[in-house]
């Protein structure tokens, strides 16, 4: 393991504060199967998932070895090798408006054993992750969250929302464009490389998406060991008129025991690198015989589905949810990485109680969309906490709401004009 992010020592400050509570912060040696299994089991327990089988543990060891894996241990409990706190993290590109990419620190598997909750373990682990990201020179950290009440305190803000849909497939009525490509069934073993490439291409084109590790990419095509629906995944690929792959949909179908014509189709992933692929794959699932309901989740807030069906009300958004949370650590690097759709200059006063992003910055975006971001002593146009900056960072229409809520001061209209993008950010995976 030679990657700097794997070998960087544990954060001193967090280790010291946990030591004061009789706890030990340690990097997990992911080459040590017993230690890693104990950590993986604690992670599953922390999310109330079932204990992974030996086969599932073996798979996870293999697929998650590349992550920096940290545990908090209580050496005074009877089973001290089982961590009471878990977190893992790894660098990955985050797509920003442009599209461009910013190197980010993705954080996952944040759990604290219910036996040790609310003693400040998460409070030690999360800032430690942020300091580690800074030590690695990464300007942004990001995560997806189980609850939206947790991460604001460490300067994260919701940066991209997602939608879930339920479609009355019999009544929606397809009116989308005819497409000229070809649909065909495939299987994970034969398609996985192509699927990974399609995901990479799709995600590099949309602000808010992240570069997926093989672990995260492959889950869209094949269930992990132990998943209850392991044998039910179907994958259909869409190849454009010239034969090039442009997308795929993975789905499961659940029969209705009392009515064979009333099945429900759940979209696991619908990946498209072109509008034609998106339309063709939606049409495919909506027009499926013997299926009356189609459900999909982690879709964009501007999913074009309502415009593809005759009866808009039969394609219902059942959930709109904060999904990607980001944490800006280096304001100039983060803001210069993206492009801006309107030229303009703004002075931002950023408040960051943890000190990473604190300061006053002039953001000057030219007509080419490129911005220079420099520290300044000029009077601020907008004052905002670092979490609010995260909420406008990727182009979401958040400025007016934040101003109405009293969470930013100053010229929110100018902030919106500079940061908002015509296409809102999205994230179509969990990590
Ligand atoms: C979320 C979790 C990691 C917090 O761990 P913890 O060690 O108990 O948290 P801390 O003791 O450091 O608490 C820090 C602060 O966050 C608050 N907090 C912690 N979890 C919270 C939650 N779920 N909702 C709201 N506030 C929460 C605490 O009240 C505390 O607030 P204070 O500083 O004002 O007193 C833990 O509850 C957990 O494992 N939950 C289940 C798994 C999960 O949801 N993980 C998050 C994955 S994204």
C-alpha cells in the first residue's frame, strides 16, 4: 500500500481527544483479514444491516481494500478488537460545473456503536477526516448521508438533491422521441467493462456526480454478495445507431402474487450518456408487458421524464431529498475548479468555525466562464457559512432559499446569478 492517502498517519488531534475518553483511534490494516472483518462487521452493525456472511466479508475485503479505513477501539470492553467507531475514505474526482473535475475526499461508513453513542466519537472522526483531506491537498470533501441532521455541524452543506419516481406504466403513455439505436440484454460478466466506462462518461458530464470505484460502479450491474435480489437483476444495454454503447438499465421485477399482469419494475440504475439512450431506456421500462408500476430512485431533480409521457401525473415524484453533501476546504481551489455561466465579480465572506475555509475572497468570473479567486480585504457582497457555500457550489438554486432563511447575508441575487447553473447538479449513486 504505497498510496499517500493510505499511509498518512492517523490524525493526532483526534487520537488525543479520544485517548482522553479512554478510546484508541487507529488505521485498520486491511491486509489483516481478522482486523478488517471485525471492522466490516462493525460497519454493517452500525447501519443495522445483517452480519455479512464469510463470502460477503471476503468480497468486501477485496473491493474495499483501497479505502483508508479507520476504527475507534475501546480496549476496556470484552471484545476490544471490534471497533466502536468506523469511517473510511478515499480520493475521487467530483464533477463540477463546466463540466470539470475537482479532486475530492469521499467519506463513508461513518458509524458509532450504539453502546458508545453521543460521547463525541463522530466529533473526533469527522474533523480528523477533514484534516486528512487538507493534508492530502484535496480542496473538497463529500459524502451521502443517512440523516440530514448530522453533518452541517462540520461545515458540510447539501449540494445536490435527488428524486424518486413511481410511474403508472399503463397510463403514462409514451410520447418521447423515437430512437434509432438498439436495445439488447446483456449480463454483468460480459458487460462490466463497458458499463464502467459508460458510468465514467456519464458522471464526468454532470456536476455533482463522482468518479466511481469498481465497487461502486459494479453494484449498478451486479448485486453484492448476500443481496436478497441476487438472481433477479436484468441488464439491458442501448447502443446508438452507429453501434457504440450509450447506456444501460439494470432492473428487477417483482410479481404480484394475485395478478400476473400487475408486476412492479424497480430500476436499479439507468445510465445514459446521450438523450437518446435516456429516452430509449425509459421507454423500455415503461412499456414492459405485465408491468403496471415502475419505480426509480436517485434520479436528477430535472429528470426529463415528465416531458416523455403523455400523462404527466402518472409519473410522480415520490421523494425529493438532499443527497450529495460537500464540504469546502480550500475556497480558491474549489471555486476555481468550476466554470461560471455568467461573468461577474463577488466578494464572499466565508465563516468556517473549523477554520479551513475561513476568509474573504474575491471571485471574478470572466466571460469565458473561468474564475480567479483571491483573498481580499474589500467589503463583502455576501457573507455566508461554509455549509451555505457548499449548497450553491455545484450550481443548485439554493441562494434565494438560504437568504430567506436568514442563513446568508448580502446580495443573494448576485450570488445566485454567479453560481447557479442552467442544469442543476445531481448524484445518481450512494457512497
Ligand atoms: C451519526 C453517528 C455516527 C453519530 O455518532 P456519535 O459519536 O454518537 O456523535 P457525537 O457524540 O460525536 O455527536 C456529535 C453531535 O452530533 C449530534 N448528533 C449525532 N448524531 C446525530 C443524529 N443522528 N441526528 C442529529 N444529531 C446528531 C449529537 O447530538 C452531538 O451534538 P452536540 O455537539 O450539539 O452535542 C451515530 O449516531 C451513528 O452511528 N448512527 C447510525 C449510523 C449512521 O446513520 N451513520 C451516518 C452515516 S451517513
